[in-house]
């Protein structure tokens, strides 16, 4: 039973990774094509180009990795095409589900440049010493030891 669960987890992890690679491989190939031929981006033509990219990524996986990898890469590519169509044609409910998740303000995991990752303009990231009512004197060590500071 444990061996079956472990096998299921490992296969799911590998297949999920292949789907993710297929999705981003399709998006990358589509953006490269749009860079060379800008008239092929956007709308229904862009979705057709993305579909062709998904098929190419799936075919490459089938030929160079394995049949299962080709299927998973193609599934990831199809999910990229579906997402593009959902967002382009603003399909109710589904288009809101494909929006990026906002990063919590002040989160440690917030990437640099993300909203909330840096202090607001005019606010220093470091506290000013003038904000503290007391200065360190001769007896500062003693006060700190007894928690009076």
C-alpha cells in the first residue's frame, strides 16, 4: 500500500512537471514566433499559432523523451491555449480564475518591485534615530540588562 502511494506521488510529480514545462514551453515558443512575425500574435490567429506551438512541444517530447512525456507536454500546451482563449474572450468566471494571485503587503516572499515589497515613496526603510525619545548614555548597558529601555 505504501509503495503504491509513493509511486502515485512520484508519477504525479513527474507528470505535473511535464505539464508545467509543456505550458511554459508553448508560451515561450509562441512569444518567440510573435517576435519574428508580429502579425501572428493576438486574437484567433495568435491562438492558432499557440496551438501549433503546443503540438510542436508535444511532438518534441514524444520523439526525444517518451510517449508519456509527449502526452503531458501536449496537455500543458493545450492548457496554455485554453487559458489564452479564456482571457482573450473574457469568459465569465473562468477569466477571473486565471488572474494572478496578489502578493500580501509586507510579505517576506514578495519579490523586489512587487507592490508592498518596498516602502512607499518618502518613507525610509530604516527608522530614524530622532524617532527614539532617549539616547544611549553611560548607563545604557545597565538599563538594557534590566529591560528599562
